[in-house]
C-alpha cells in the first residue's frame, strides 16, 4: 500500500470552483472577456486598493512592475535574499543591479535598519527602489519602509505573493492590508496552487496610482493602445498603435473565474491557516523550535509555517520517510550560481545564511486535517531537532 503523502502546501478546489470554471468554459469568452475585470475589481476590494491588474503569474507581475517603474541598466534596487528568485530576477529582466540587504532574525523579512544603513552609506540617487517581501505571510511594516523611501526618493514594490489577507497596524493604530496601496507603489501577488488563491497560474498587481495602473494595462498587452485619446493617428475603428515594447502577460477568463470563486472562501481559509499555526505554536512551545509568534496587531497570513532546527537534514529525511514532505524556504538568492556568477558572495548575508541553515517549512494548508497535523507534530517531537 502506498503511503498518503502530506505536502507542505496544496490547493483546495471545491465543487463551487469547478462549477465556476465550467461556466467560464461555456461562456462567450475564454480570454479577454469580462471575468478578468470582475476578478480585478473583487481582488482590489479584498486588499483595499483602488486598482488591480490581473496577469499571467506572479513573475510577470514583478516584471511588469519593474518595467512600469522604469528600471534600467543604471538602476540599483534593494531586496531580501530570503525570497523566491523571481523577486530579484525582475530587476535583472530590466538590466538593473540587485543589491541584497540582510534580514531581521526575528521576522525573517528585509531589515529596515540594514536598508537604512545601506542608503546612508551612498550619495542620494544611488538607489532607485526597494522590494520588500512579506515572507511566509508576515506583513512587512510598510510604513517604515515608506518613510525611508520618501527620504531617499525611492519607489517600493511589495512582493506579497505570500500575503494576501495579511495586515500590520500602523503608528496611528490603523490596520494596513498588504497590497492596499497606501505605502507601496505597487504590490504583487501570485495565484500558483501552493499560494492562498489558486488559478493554476496567475498573478495580480495592485496600486492606488492611476498613472502606473494605466501603464501596466498597456504593458500587459504588447504596449498596444486602443483609446482614441492616446493615438497619434486614427484610421478607423480597427486602428491601434503599439507605442512601447510590452508583452502578452494576460490572465484568461477561465483562470479569473477560478480566482473569483477561490477569493470568496479566502477569509474562511485564512482562519484555518491561523488555527493550524496556533496548534503548531502550542505543540512546539517547549522544544523552542518555532519562529517567534507575530506580535500584537500583526495579521500573519501563514503561507508557510517555519521551524528552526539544528538537525535540519536528518529531520527533513526522517519526515520524508514518514510521508511528510517538508520544504526549505529559501536557499538564499545571492548564493544561487547565477548570482554568484554576477559577483555575489556566500558569507555576505550572515543572518540570512544562518537562518537558511536551520529553517524547515511544515505542512500548512487549509485542508490539512487535525489528525494529519498531530501526526506531523508527533514525528517531529519524537526525533532530534
Ligand atoms: C510564488 C512567488 C513568486 C512568483 O510567482 P509565480 O506565480 O510562481 O510566478 C514571486 N515571489 C514570491 C515571494 C513567491 O512566493
């Protein structure tokens, strides 16, 4: 008999989701129809932003964002080494230079003090932007990054691929939702099946900036303008102009229908993720292997639940043997061979590298049952950590 595998993350597709996709398949539009707009509107409402642009995946969302903010070979952009490679790669797509700053050991997100030190050490104008990541679903304090960005004239792209539905509490006591456009210029999300909302592939960019919104809409479809107000000439109803180099980074109506249906259950699934995290926290309190629980006023989205252990490889292998497929997030980006080839060195980000040596992501998804979670906990506690 084959053992049932418990992965670190997985999608939850309901009959309602299936019905929504079938309805989309039998409608007039498979792509470029009205469902995309509906998804954009509903997602913007969900995170509290004015505008949302649906795109093919989270990586496309990042690429369009660096394009819209005019990253080029003169640009230096600061980001964290503890993220998926795409966060840094989007700067390279536009020939910009990635500058890594180390993480905070408590929160595992980009350390605002280290970024401040970096900015202070160079003349103003050296850097163009910052890309903080709401790693694991922990919401970065974007108010602090905004203050720094304003001081140095930088833009902010928030990579919230782990954090739809997360919030922090600002200095005025207001809950600020990831992607609400208050502090970040652009925020990107992913709808890959391991993320909170599954579209198969999919992504979203949210903003409160109308100019950036218009730019993204055009870049998403080849740089083509159709609005007569924006055309240099007009030969008739068929006429359009390609005015800049864009891409086909569109999401389909089929995927949007799935996204809308998934979004309807997002709050319920978030509750379940938080309940699972609490149960892990309680179980591991004595062993002292969990990351610090988020402080008051922090709405953690728990894309990942991470422990830190000295015997990481042995525990990973043991879990695997027991049908539990834990993961590691992430191998620090600056140590990837591609980035080492560009001159980045192992040893340059000591906090991130020490974190990487010990981190392990445990199963965390809404359909993980209590029994499965108990099993995961018992295997971990029965082995040396
Ligand atoms: C998943 C992810 C991406 C990329 O999203 P895709 O939809 O897979 O292209 C970017 N950044 C982070 C932090 C992610 O987790």
